[in-house]
């Protein structure tokens, strides 16, 4: 029998080791992708909460007498909802030492069993 020339190809062991290394790298990339997707969802919720707080802050600066209150079960657009990620927007209004109106808007939500919140504060003379 003739032997194959040296360096003429890969052995089965070399191919299996290369496939094992490729598999480990691919699993790492899949895990990284899952982390990125979750972070993106969290950023989207934070952005929605910030927009809800900013909308309310703009409303408060446009009225003569701001009113405090709680708005539960809002969706990302600030509309009442029953499904999906639900936000609760809480507004507090007080009078500062110089007679200025001090208001605070806090938006709370829960995602994956963890509570999150964002708070905006402002004042108007």
C-alpha cells in the first residue's frame, strides 16, 4: 500500500478539534447576542419611561396650577393599557421657599420581576 504524501490533507482528529473550537466560539456569540437583545429591551423601556416623564413635565410647565396625581397602567405611549410593560406615572407638586412651584414626575415599571424607575424634577416661578 502507498502512503499519502505528507501534508496532503487534514486528519479526522484535526477536523474534529477545529469543529469543537468553532462550536465553542459560536456558543459564545449566541450568549452575547442574548445579552445584547436584553439590554436593548431594557434601554427601550427606559427611553419610553423618560418620554412619559418628559411629556408630563411639559404639561406641568404649561398650566397655571399644576395638579399632583397618579396615573397607573400606562403603555409606552401614555395610554391606558392592560397588557405588556405597564408604567405608573406619579406627579407631585409643592411650593418652594421662594414661592416657586416645584414638581416631580416619577415613572415606575417592572420588567422580569425587577422594579425600575426614572424621576424628573423641575420648578417654575
